[in-house]
């Protein structure tokens, strides 16, 4: 199966268990993979036979401005819902990364990987 990937989409969102995370916001990074047959678009050079990824980027930028929640799990659910609203039941894989988790002595990344419709998250 072919795939369209969006990698390293950076979004500022108000998500986190701590009150200051929801109040002040923080950076998140999204990697998305849509699995679909791209052969018709490749042959015909016709966007209507593919998937317009610019619509996904714009929808997720709007979502990031609107959302205020506790968990990245819930944020990821909202991302998947928005993508399915746009494209229907296309297999989607998602990795949502919190770029700076406020855990004392921790300087790494925290991420969730999710999928819908048999999709798989992009490989790092």
C-alpha cells in the first residue's frame, strides 16, 4: 500500500495534566501516515484521486488553537476524528509527541501512537 506522510508538524496546544500546561500551552509534534493507493494520482496527475494533505494541516492547526484538555491521548483522539471527518475511512497512523514533558530530571520526549482503519504510525 502506498502512503502520504506528514512529518514534524509542530503545533502549539493547551494540553496537559498540570494547570500551567493547559493555561500557557506547549509544543507538540505530529507525524501522520495515510495509507491509500496512489497509482491513479501518479498516472493522471489528478489531486481528486489522491488526498489533499494541505486540508489536514489546516484542520489540525485549527484544532490546536481550539483544544484544551488533560491528556495527549485525548488530543490524539481529536486529531484522528478531524482527519476522518476530512477523508473518511482512510487507514491513518499517528504519532503525537509532547516536546517538553514537565517531569523533573527528564529531558526526553513523550509520545502516543494511534491508528484507525488498519493504519500504522510512520516509522521514526
